[in-house]
C-alpha cells in the first residue's frame, strides 16, 4: 500500500486491480487513464499522473497551478508568484492597473481611471491601489532636463517637435479589457500612443499596439500579438485636421473565449472595428 494514496495495485495508474502484482492485471485505470497496447495504464494526451490525488491531471501551462486546458488562457488557480487576472482565467506575474492583489486573485477597483494631464515634463500621478504612474520625456530617458524634451504648456498638454520626442509612462499595465482616450492637436504625422513588448525597447520598436496619425485625416491602429498575428485598422475619413483639437480613442475587449474586439473612435464616433483571435496580454512598457 502506498502512503501517498493507499493504492494497493502494482501499477500506479490502476484504480481497480485483480491482485497486487503486475501479472494479476488491472480492471480499471485511474481517472483520465487508458490501457496501452501492453495492457498497462497510461495517462491520456496532455495529462500526467499525480500520485497525491491518484489520477491523471491536465498538464497545465507553467503559469497555472490547476487548469481546464493546457494553454495560458485556461487557468483555474495560479502558480506561485502569479495572479488570476480580473474576469479571466489567465495568470500573470502582476495585476493590471485598476486592480489590486487579494491572495492570488486580482480584484477590480470600482470605477478606476488613470487620468494624466500633461502639464509637466516629468511628474508622478497617484494611481489608487496601484504603483505610481510616472512619465518622463526626451530622446534619451533620464533625470536631467534636455533641450529637446517635450515642452509642457500649462493645462494644455505637451508639445513634441517631431524629432525623437516621446513621453514614457511607467507603472501602467492595461487589462485585457481597456480603453485609451486622448486629446490631440496634430501638427504633422507621427505616433500618438504605443506599447512596446520589451522593456527599454528603442523608440521605433512599437510592436504590440501603435496608434498613429498619418495626416490627411488618416488615423491608424496597429495591434500585433506576433509577426503572423496582426490587425491593422486604418480610416481616412476621420475629420481630424492639422492644428485643431480632437478626441481619439480605442477600446479592446476580450470575450473570455476566443476573440478580442477592437474599436477605433474619432471625436466620439466609431470609425473602424475589427477582431483578433487572441487576448492582448500586456507585459510591456509604454
């Protein structure tokens, strides 16, 4: 008899045996176990034997402790150091902005908004329940003021001259369902907002999400999960003109099964919609 599960059978994966030797044979395999060609029990595909529970358990993604399928989207409980994301079955090493860890689960903060008014070159905003959201600018990130840093205009925004200027927002991690909205006054084409896959990526390495203004009323939104998985929304009839203030926004929402819905807005009007067959998981720096 095995101490871990009181199994009397010689075959670990046998649930009901005739005797206590291999020669005696097995009547029934454990849960999710089947007989192989030699008459011995083995786990079905994507399962592995768990002696403590005495059954064949699903081989989970490394981020999952228990799961209903082998991919990252089917976690029931998370591995140590990971948190179950709000309203999903996905485990990640941190909770998104707008939620807080409670045990190993991320719980949403009601009516959370991360709102930033660009009236300084460098500043910190308090994101309740989250780490601080910090922005800094210039062609080279650092604590010192540079001559080509974005120029703040009090309560109106930051002015970018189009030459290597950017603002980096640290500590903001989007959920699988989120909206980004901004006011812009374009003086020329360029990137409005981007999420880089890798920490400390180069300025032109926006390979996850990129919202840009291409001029001539053309707004573009690129969403990419990889080189082969790309959704490119483009509209040339947005009404957005140079040197006028306009609202631009996009929303991404995961249905929990197989589809991310992506919607692009200009001045509060939906101008483009598409879908992606995967959730958009943010482990990025903006």
